[in-house]
C-alpha cells in the first residue's frame, strides 16, 4: 500500500484537514453568533450543553472556560478545599495537579500502571491518609482508568471521584461513558483534543443536580441574580461562540473516534509483532486513542530520526508531576518508578480523526525502519 505513495510528511495532528471540511458550517455558526450577539450564556451555550449531555448519556453538563477550570470547579463544588489531600496520578498534563492547588487542596501524587499508563489502584491505597478526601483518575491518552477498582476504594474511604476526561470524550468503561462514572467529570475542548474548540473551552458532567448547580454558580461569579452574589466564584464561563462552533463539530465526534480506533488497531497490528510496547487498556475499557503511545530506548535519537524522515511525534509527558519544579516543596519527595520510567520512554505517534490508513502505513514503515527491534518489518 505504501509503495505507491508520494507522502513526504505526516503531521502529529491534522487540524487543517478537519477545518477545511467543516469551514462552511463553522463560518455559518460564527455568523449566527454575530447576528444574535449571544456572546456570554444564551442559546448557543445551552444547546451545546444539552447536546453534549445527550451524547454522553449524563443528566447534567455545565460548560466552562477550559478543562483546567472544569476540574477545579468540580472539586470546589464537591466541597474539596484547604486541608484536604487529593490523589492524582503523576503521569498526566500539569493541569490535573494545578486544579487541586487552585481550590487550596494538596495534590498527592500516585504511580501508574505500566501497561495502561493510568492510575495504579494499589498505589492509590498506599497514598491514603486521614486527610485524603478525593481522587482524580485521568483517562490518559483516551484510555479509561481502572474505574472498577478505583470506585471500590473510593466507596470504602468515602472519597470524591473527579474524572479527568480531557483526553477521553466518548471512551467507555464496561459500556458506560467516562465522565458518568465518578462524582463528576471534567472535559477539555482545547483545539487538539478529540473534540476541540477554536480556542479554550471545557465542560463539567455529573448526575448530581446540586453539584451541577454549584458549578453553574461558581463559574459565574457566585451569582444569585444579576448583582447579588452569595458565594465567591470565578469568571470561568463557556462563551457562546465556542459553544456554537463545538455544536457544529460534536456530530462528527463519533466518526472521528471510529477513525482513531481503526488507526490504533492498524498501528497495534504492525508494531506489536515487532516487539514494540504499546498501550494495554484495563479490562472493560474501550479507549478513544487521543494519543497513540509507544515506548522507545534513546528517545531523543528516535525523535530526531523520525523528524528527519517526515514523521512528527510528541512526548506526553517528559516530566512526571511529582518531579515538576512547580510542585517542589508542596509534598515529600517520593519515587514513583513506573511514572518515571514511562516519562523517560514514551513517544506519541501521529493520530487524529482525519489521518488516513495510508498515512498510518507510511508512519509504521518509518518507525520500523528507525527501531527495527527484531530486524524485520512486521505486518
Ligand atoms: C488538556 C488537559 C487538561 C486541561 O485542559 P485545558 O482545556 O487545556 O485547560 C487537563 N488534563 C489533561 C489530562 C489534559 O490533557
């Protein structure tokens, strides 16, 4: 298949292709917002919240400014604050830990399972103290965390569970959508996420009507009415323009997710037989492949060789949170060997809702040429 190709470069994420396909509808949505000037709150936000809730099968979805705000609003609405410890996996984007700090609580970093790269429930048990009030499992790379074990521990210890769903729109665990499993879920619509705005946007999902109402209020200055405020809140609303643009994109999410799944299966079939380590999801998890991650030795050399051959790659993430300078002094130093080993070895290959099988085949040829771990190409 790749023999006849004229490909010279495969980008890490091809947003240009997606935007070109949707351009007329996106422009129409932009003009609708110009015409009705519903910039803050209003019908576009309400419509997107309703559509997203329906897509997930969750009773309440509350739009907010971004994914980081979604997590901190959910934590705050669940009553987490100063003096509370919140357990967070160390291998994640900085925002998971930041959100805990934003509500005045203390993040406690936890190791990951080396196969799924998500929070290790056994290490979660080791990190519990009398001050532990919440856990934030991250469905990293679009792979649902081992929620059965995590929810059982949370029930035993009365922990709030805020799912970080920023990378996992429509992923399921034993048939249930992530963001509907814990106390609440926090989603990001950062442009490169599986469902991306043309700017910043986020969403909190929950089946608890009181928690949803608190998030609405906290995101909007603690408002009771226009100029009456009974809580100190924030300005972390979802704006009408992003909501209108996301409403155009949402109906395509299922087809983009199917493409990601097909490409991930293709990568698995080509790379696993060559001895390359890839993600193994927990039992019952159906991932949405926000990122396709392999492990390599001598990553800087591999990145450079792939870049020279036209394959753009990423590293998610090179520094685990417990080793980030920003968190230094906030916690005792702990070795988290699985998170540290993964951070040194992970490499993300191109994947997105618009990548073609031909492009994936071309990427595999370059990767196998670069690594040739068993001296043959596989597939
Ligand atoms: C993107 C991301 C966030 C933060 O979302 P923003 O919209 O960028 O604030 C949080 N957690 C994870 C795992 C993410 O990937």
